[in-house]
C-alpha cells in the first residue's frame, strides 16, 4: 500500500527499473561508493599537501592525483589478457575489494606514523590498478537482467548518482577535513568499497554472454577508430579537453590555500558549484539536442574555458566560484553528446569495443594533465595554471574547427573518385 503512491508518481521507465530486486539492492551501494569517491576529490589532494615537503607540495599533489587514476589505464592494457575472461560481477567485486584494502591502509599507515609520500603514492597507485575493469563490470552487470530501454534508464540513474556525489562528496569532505585528518576520509572511501564488494558478491545473476567476460577487444575498437576519421577526431579532441582540465585538480587546492588563504571547506565549495552547474546543464540537454553535435561540443569546450578565466582574480573567491559553476553548467551535456555522436557514426556491431577503446585512451588524459600541472606549479602560480587551462580549452575550438572543415572537404571529394575505382576493378 505504501509503495503504490510513489509508483504512480514515478515515470514508467523508472517504475519498471526499480521493480527489479537486484537493481534495488545495488543502487544504494553504488551511490554510497560514488559519495566516497566524491570525498576523495578533496581528501587525496589535501593529504598530499600535508605530506609534501616545503616547495614540493604542488608536485606531490600532481603525482598523488595521477596515481589515483592513471594506473587504471595501465591495468586496462596490460591485464586485459586475464581480466577480460572474468564475469562482470567478479570484476566489480575484485576491484572493489582491492580498493577497500589498499585505501584502508592509508589511515592505518597514518596512525602508525609510516605514511611517507612514497608509501602514500604507492597505495593510491596500487588501489587504482583494476579500476578500469571494475567500472566496466559495473556497467555490464545488469546486461542479463534488463531490456535495452531499462539499460538506458539504469545508466541515467548511475550518472545521476555520480553527479550528485560530485556535489555532495567534496562539500562533505571539506567539512570533515576541519575535524579529522584527510587520511580518515580516504579510509571512509575504503569502507564504501568494502560494502560494495560485499553486496555485489552476494547477488545471484543468471548467466548469459553479457554476464560473462566483459566485451573487450580494445585492438578491434582502436582499429574501427582508425578507419573512422570523425570518431578518431572526437577521441583526440576529448583527450586534449580532458588533458587541459587535469591541471585544475592540482592547481585549485593551492589557489584556495595560498592565494585565497582559505581551507578545505572552500575547496569543497568550488567542486560543489561545478557539480551543481553540471546537473543543471545535463537537465537542459533537450535544448542542446537541437544543435549540430560537433558545433555543440566545441561550444561546450569554449564555454568551459571562458568559465576558467575569472581565476585571474585572486583577492576574492566569488568571481572564480561563479566561473567554475558556469564551467560545470556548460560541461554537463558533453558526455551525452559525445556518446550520441559515437552511436551515430560507429558500426553497430563494434559499438561496445569502440567505447571500450575510447575509455582506455581517455583514462590517461586527466592524470597526465594533473602530473603536468604539479610540475608547472613549482615554477609558476596557481592562477596562471588555471587561466592557462581555460585558454587552452578555448584554443581547442578553432583548431578543431579547421580540422573538421578539412575532413569534410576531403569527404565531399571522395564519391567522385570511388565509382571510377570500382569500375576499374570490375573490368
């Protein structure tokens, strides 16, 4: 009786999705894990600031942020021979358990007094080694259970959870850092992964090809991309876009602490503002769908860059908070538009492998940008890095526009030559 009223208020696709018992059991632990990861956006960088030697904090922040993500790309490439044989459920459980143990070791090492920068970076790097496979398992887990329409709705729910964590996680971490060491916040993230591993390991899924090994074939996906210049161009543009954003994760904590003389609470406010803007932008996707996809995505990149320019103002936080929120607002629809373009252009039978190859490549961009940002921060100021990131994003647009025009001009000339070649082959 109690659930009937919410059922009538909930849109039909969501009623159908939440009628599935397995989804209802897993979505709360997915959301909890997302919240833990949201908190580490602040905690990983803030703990690196505390551990770093004088004059080298920026470099350690960059290395720590990169270590928390970049080894996942290495794991995706090096361990593929073994990991792609595992079912999606086992991939998710294995990755979650590994992260629970290694991230949980951070507060233990902190209490024991042995948390040196080398130990910290090593634990972060080892914890992320299987994360690309864990995320693949997470998105493939429901394939045996849900229809095509339900999968789309499920992905929407998972995306909403991630954006919500982007808002709530950094804000919560900013509050907690004033009370406890950031090492304990990373320990909370470890606890969320332990809960996820336990709950995901308890469920029983019917076997199907989709529930077996994750659809891999990175080599096949990269081969498709090489023969689809527009998709390859999209991958390059998105990679450079993510690379340009990478230094922001390193420079922003120093901008808050050094230029604004503020604490982690303000850092959390910046990330919460970005997340709120992204949620609003994603909800406004209907308007963006009326625009040509390439022009819309390039406009998003330019708008994101414009939002970074107020970081040139260092005597007050308000302009840069508003600018960062605007960057989130325009960024919100980017992933959906990018996936739409891939779905329109990629061969249907290769879509999964193209997306797998795309994810493996993009996983390297932001960490490399973060490492570069850490290197530059010891040689220039945080505002210069943040404004420079925005300028680079703006520069991507004319460069991509010229390349896109050249590609389309080349494509227009292709049909006139194709019939002649085919005629010669048939004679």
